[in-house]
């Protein structure tokens, strides 16, 4: 009798220890982590605040610039008004992507490590790879939606009403895609740096510094801009208003995609080896 009870106890302890062991499957727990990240985005007024801020900055200010330029320059044609609005939209959209990524994701991994929630989550049936990829997928979805997608729709409609000439929809969509790739680049960079640093300051400084350095380098070593998304706003602008992408843009688009994939790979690799 005692032997059977001892065997039952041993089996129970083995089951408990197995339940506490991190999952071995690469994407185990991915769906649950997706739901967790989505709930964090929807919780509180943060989503509405982000949407309102970027709608004002990216869409309404760009449309206002188009309207003001049209009123100040009676000789402006509808194409000129579209040109003024598009330039402001792509400049503000490019900068807003970086600011939004840093504001929302600088604590995505670092905060979990500081609060001790990362080890707790990974003690459940969830893999480290799923932990990082869930953050990448959900943050990209919401950041793209509130920072670029909704503002782009509103700007397109307002600018068409102001100039009375809608911008070429397919070219505008392609220009939007360039901005979306730039956002993904900075998001993947931020998540990778989150696996490297232990505090938020260095992460924010590196991401912002990279953007500012790019604008400075463009004046002194413009050939370097072909390797990074620093001049994506120009590529998107020229594509929409003139129907072509400059040579450096043609190179920087695939280069940025490769850099983004590398940052995701490095983030996964480093986080899998990190001590939490």
C-alpha cells in the first residue's frame, strides 16, 4: 500500500515539474501570447491616445499644409497641392513611425525582464521564440494601424477633397507600403535591442540616434542611405507624385527588408540564450 502511494506521489511530482518546464516546441504558446499582447494594447486609453495623436500629426497636419499652400498660392494646380500634402505626409509618417515604435515598445522585452514577468510566462507552456514573435506580430499590427493606416486613409480622402484630384491610388498604396516596411525595420531593431539592454534609456537612444544620424549622413555620405531606410520618405513621395523611385530607394527597400529579417533572427537567438 505504501509503495503504491509512494509511486502515485512520485508520478504527481514528475507531472508538476514537467508542467513548470519551459516548452520545447518552437512556437508553443504563441496563440496565448498573441491574446495577451492584444489585451495589453486594448487595455486603458493608450490605444485611443495613440490613434488620436498620430491622426492629428500624420493626417490632419499634412492635409492642413496642402490646404494652406493651395490658399497661399492661387496659381497652384491640384497636382501641386497634392505634391505639398504628400511630401508632408511621408515626412511625418516616417518620423512618427520611429517615435511610435520607441514609445510603445521600449519596454516590450526590457519591462518584462525588469518586472520578472518574462520568467513567469516562460515557466508556462510557452517558448522563448513564441514570446518574441508574439510581440513582433501584435506590435506591428497595432502600430501600423494607428500610426500609418488610419491616418493614410484620412489624409488621402481629405487631400482629394482639397485638391479635387485624388492621388493615384495604386502609387499611394505602394508609397504606404514603403513606410510600412520602415516601421517594421525600426520595430525589429527595437525588439532586438530589448534583448541586449537591461534598461530603456539606451534602447530609446540607439533607435532615435540611428534615425537622426541617418539624416545627417545623408548630407555627407549619401551613398550610405542606400543601405538603410533613412530616406524612405523621399522614395514614397517620388513614387506617389512622379511615378518613380530614386536609385538609392530601389536599393534601400530590399536592403531594409534584409536588415529587418536579421534583427528578428538576432532577437530570437539572443533571447533564447539569455538568462532571465
